[in-house]
C-alpha cells in the first residue's frame, strides 16, 4: 500500500527540507545544493531569526524563544563546502499544557480537523507541524540563500507591511531601506501609516480579537532570464513559496488584481534601451513576463488572514462531533504580519536562489 507522507521539501537546485514540531525538541532544516565557497555570516542568520522570533514587541506573542541555532554540517572555516548544510534550532519555551484542553477539540480555522482527516493522528501541542513555529527553519535557510544571492549576483530582497486591517500604506518602493523597515514596530517604513497600524492592532487585541494584513516584497538586482515557461513560471514558484506560509491566503504580482481595471494600452510595459540595458518604462508585470524575469524589480504582495486563535468564546465540535465551546488561553499574536516579514523575504530568497542556480547549471554553448 502506498502511504502518502507530508511534503516538507522545497526547491530542486537549492533544495531545502524542514523538520520539527512546534512543541517538539527542536526545529531545523537541511539545505542541499548550496554552492561551495560562499562566505557565511552566522550573525546575518541570527539577525533574521531574531526578526521572526516571538516576544520582540508588545504586539507579538510573549513566547520566549531565543532561537539560538547550531550549524551542524556543510560550513567549515566560515565557507560552504558544497555538502548538505544542516541547521538545528532548539525549542526552549514550549507550554504544551496550554493546549491539553483542546486535545480532542477542533479549533475554528485551525488545521486540527484537516490533519485528523488526512493522517488520523496529529500532534495537538501548539498545532504541531501546522504551527507558524515551522517557519523558523525557513528563515534560517532563507538567510543562507540571501547570502548566496548577494555574493553571486548582488540580489537584494526587502519586504514590509503594506496594510493592516482596513488601513493601507502608500509607499514608493524605490525609497525603502532595511533600516527604515526595521525602525518600525510593525515593519512599515512609513511613520504615519505605521502608527495607524499599531493603533489598530492594539485595538483588536484589547477586544480579544485579531486582524490580518498584506506584506509587499520587492527584489532588485535580478538578471533577465531567470525562471521557466508554462508550469514552472517564476511567479508560480513565488506563489507556492508564499502560499505555503501559515495564514497566507492570497498572492499577487505586479499590478495583480488591480490590473484588471486597466486597459491594455495602460497596462503594457513598454521596452526602452537605457545605455546598454533594455528595460521597461513601467513595471505592471512585476518583473516577470512569460514566467521569466525581465530584469526589472520583482514586486509582489502576500495577504495574511486574521490570526485564527482569538481569546473569545467560540462554538465548535470535538473529534466525536459533539458541540462544545472553547475560549483559548496562551500566547498568540493579534496580527501575524509584522513577524511574517522575514518569512516572506526567506521564501523569495529560496525561490530566487533556486532559479539562479538552475540558470547557472545550463550550458547554452552547445
């Protein structure tokens, strides 16, 4: 009998496998295909992990994970060996007892019911593999991918909070820096919009509720020609990376859904030659045409739903179908988007690194 297993592998040339459960002993990842000779800064890995970790502000969960990590293989004397890189991140502040009352209860909009339906047995401690805690391994792998991209092709990836609840920011992406993003508690580089976001998150938290938002990603230094046509289009790979993030519910690139309200004459990106470089006057395509990068910045957005765990009483059923009420306790974010910014960056880095290595592996001379 063929037994289907849970897919935890992403990429073909820069291949990442993640492991671990939210309240298990540790999280981690194994990276296969990383080129040799890449200088690896553990400080840069630590910084990205700290940006994702809980307990970093009054707006986030107060779970106190230090997210200290250990590189077990693949890096020697500060450089990659070309062999598999394995990274281990212990769980140090799990409180499984907070979840015991819901061991046999299906929490609204969580993966409890669907995991039971698929596997017949699940780790109920903090959601197990369905928990956003899994993304710590992606961020660690993404931090390695960022360093590969920087050293091979000066590719830079930025992401920031573009909206929270009903409030939207108006931001020129060409003016954004990592420092301007990180100067905000909610990782929005516009001070005025940032304050609106903070006030809204604090309001829904006082009401024991949650809110969603949108993260914008902006990648520069991308060479033309990355990606593939038809099924493996660059935007399709990005969508897979983003929509596999817990709580992500939407993805758009370039003009996205708003492009449907334009005429073709308004929406087309016209090509021009700027010195020795061919580029487009606008970027409604978001840097990708025909599934292949055109050299313009890759510009996308990811929508995140309101956090499923809220501290209000809700009606649900248990695993036997009996109706019951739940009023969760514990440590949860009222809005996931500020902490999801480094996760979005990591997802983009994994895709771009995979696509860059795929292109470099092709010998077009024959």
